[in-house]
């Protein structure tokens, strides 16, 4: 069976409403009315962006959607029920995010398998920050550290979560596992971990440990996919140091590398430093070597104009980017799950 999977960082996808809503309400709802439906402490994702994401899901028609930056189960459930005609089952367990941006899944109800989710938010992350190893060299960080809630190596956990989605037959036999990540970003308000690299590397190592645990449990014949927003250069080209263990301790390869896409076509996120566009691949989907030949298609979806469906060029400013559904582009993969 050919399975289509979409990974997408939906960017601040908060849909917490103060009042109940039904699909028919969307017909006449204006942007201003939509914002008035939100709770007093929540700025809802703009309606035109939510509709845009729903439209692209209808267009691509994925069997599974792996989503980052979702404002809790309530947001995902409402999106599936109201915007997606209840065609998908929402799965999300609250993780450790201090911003309330969670990772979750939408699974098409018509799939012939049973699906379930498992959280790993309590997975231990016993890493040390540079100032904890060498307080003399990193004395400024060591001085500032007590003013922040950094915890200790023994108490540290994932920044968010690494939820696992299981697809199973009716007898409980596992057909596929998807591990979804949203690794530590480059923001470092405490000044103890430049670009978030140390924590991000520790979270990547946790992902590898979780993968090896499931591989030992299920056997090497069950495909396990790693996907999500890796927040760094996790690909084969100019690989950042914190991702080297992905290649040293596993046989994983990015689906876009397997399909030999040009680097330009792998761009999945854009930001700006002053007026300079920083376009990079932050979203990945990795499969182990034994399943490389199962990847039948892989690409980064480009947003399109509604009237003529032509592709929208990469933005040249924050203003341009603000008109897109997200600051990330969706990653699409089709994989053959036919049992050999």
C-alpha cells in the first residue's frame, strides 16, 4: 500500500475559541469576527491562513499529517472537525513547551489500520551546558545561569516532546512508526547555549535512543520514520555538529537526499536578517537504509495563488512572508508499505 505523509510546521497554530463553532459558520465568517471568537488571552491564527492550510491538505490529500507548533489538542481537534470535514483523527499529547506549541498528528479515518500515539515528554536529557563543564571559560554564562530555570542534568527533559504514532493491524501488529520532533530552536534568552546547539544535540541523541529502543522491540523489518522541524542543518550538506550522530549511529537518510532534489528545492523555511533572506531546510523526513527503495516520491510543497494555482515565489520581506499560511513549507513523502 502506498502511504502519503505530510510534515508541516504550521507556525503558531492557536485555535482556542471562547464559543462553539460548526463547519457551516465558515461560510460567512469574517477575519474580524473570527478573532472575536478567541479567548481573551489567545491571538488566533488568522482565518485566511487556517483556511489556506486546510486547502493545501485537501489538495495534497495526505494519509497522515505530522504537525509542529499546534496550540494544543483543542486546536487540532477543531481544525480537523470544522476545517477538514472530520476526515482525520487528531492525536496530540501536551508536551513540555513553555509556549504551548505542541506536536501532533492527523490520521485519515479511511485508513485500514488502527492508530495510536505515545508521548516521550519525560525522556531524560542528562546533558550539561558549557558553563557547567567549564565555569571559568564561560564565566558570564555561569554568573547569569542562577537567574534562569535551567534545572540540573538529572532533571532535564525534552523542550517539547517526541510523540510516536503507531499504525497497527487489527491484530496489533505494527505496520509503521513515525517519530515527530520539534528540536530546540536557536533562541537562547539565558545566554548559556549559543544558538541552542547543545540542547538541540542532546535532543537529537534522545531521538536516536528512542528509535533504537523501538527498532530492538519491533525488529528491523518495521519501518520507523523520523520527521519534523529539526531547527538546524541536519542534512548531508554542511551538516551541523549536533546532527553528526544521526549519520554515525544510524543508517538514516533524508528523503530529499534519496530523491536527489536540488538544494534550492529543499528549502522549507524562510526568515530575514535585516533585509537579507535566510532560506534553509529545517524540515526533514528520514528513513533507514533498508527502506530507501520504498520512498516513491518526495518534495517540498510550494504555496500557490488561489485564483490560478501558480506557485508563489519565495518572499522577499517579512511582510511577504506574513501573507503565507506559515513561515515553513510542507514536506511530502509517498512511501510503499506493501509487506514483502
